[in-house]
């Protein structure tokens, strides 16, 4: 942290400076022209910066990566590792994923597969733990819930996923550990 502060104060050169950038400030809706100083893998400052290594961006735009706040990777029919180049090429740097589809089909081994594949990509994937697997009483595949040994929260977890126990959500508790009885009578699910 000390190195980053010193670089921000310009008491030491940054590790890398992106020169002549057009910086999109998503908080003020402005486009600033200047340099971006990076030290220790973190942005130390913007403005006129000096660095050990400098790259001239020649007026190219720089902006924060997008966050996809709710993604079902399984619907893409590819692995997290295979999906990441497509998402990154469109500016998505982080995705919060609800792996309920693979959890219903494969249980905990399916979730582990998704986590392992995501770990091989350059993207920042975050996972929620499916909250209702199986999603209704008559399903018996992929159990994770009470009585089946609930799965531990995955690394980089964002909490519990959306409730997909549609019959329980609309008709009252249906063996889904009583969760369904605590939601409004009308619910869109996701």
C-alpha cells in the first residue's frame, strides 16, 4: 500500500502508465483526457503520471469493466472457460453466476465442475449457491438441500441464488425447507 500511495503522490514512478487515454468516468458522466498510473496492479492515479513502463494509448477509451449481475452459464451451452473470451470481448469483466441448472442435473459435482472451469479463465466469476435444489417435490436429481447434506458456499460466493421452486413459491411450503412460505404469493422466480 505504501508503494501505491507514493506513486499516487508522484514520489516514485508507477509500474505502468497508460499515456494519452480518454478515461470514461461513470460517476460523473465525463470523459477525461490524461494518463492512468498503475502500481502493484492497482490504479494509483490519473492525470499526468510517470512510470517505469509507459504505453501510449493514442486517445483510446478506457472504462471500467461491466458486471453481469445474474448469469446462468449453463444456458450458453459452453463452459465458463469457453464463455469468458466472448464476455470479455464485450466488456464484461465480472459475472455473478447462479449454477442452479447444473446443480439440478448433477448436484455438487456439477457445481465443482463449474468452479474449476471458471478458475481456468481470465474472467472474474462469482457464484451464488443454488437455494432450491431440487426445485420441486417430484424431482429427485442433484439434491443439495436439507436432508441431502447442504453444499458449502463456494469460493468467491455471492450468497444464495434465486429461488426456482415455482410451485412452492406460489402455493406455499412444499418441502423446500419452509423457504417458499416466506415469499409473497406472486413471484417471478428469478
